[in-house]
C-alpha cells in the first residue's frame, strides 16, 4: 500500500491529513480515552492500514510495515 501525506510541523495538521485526505477513504474504528483507531483504505491499490492516534504519537500499521511517529510537539 502506498500511503502519502505531507508531514507538517503541527501535530493537529497531521491528524487532519489522516482523517480527511482525498487520497484514501478513512473510517473511525474505535475511540477510547487517549486513543483513536482509524482504518484507511486506498482504493487504487486495494489495500488498507490501521492508524492509532494518541496525544503525542501516531502508529501506522500495514500488512507489510509498522511506522511510529512519536514525540511530536503540539504547536
């Protein structure tokens, strides 16, 4: 799967890109205290990723990889 989003300096903007990108379809799977889990589906590639959003980090899991963006300051 090819996930593309522009890394911006502000954490809320990264979350906004994940939640509202025109590049993929986003659905909220679960909202718990301190964590939001979303699934993004890329129709062009027929694949998906699960993203866990925390207060100071984002974890992206695909069938082939796992990426952790952490210690991002809220600006």
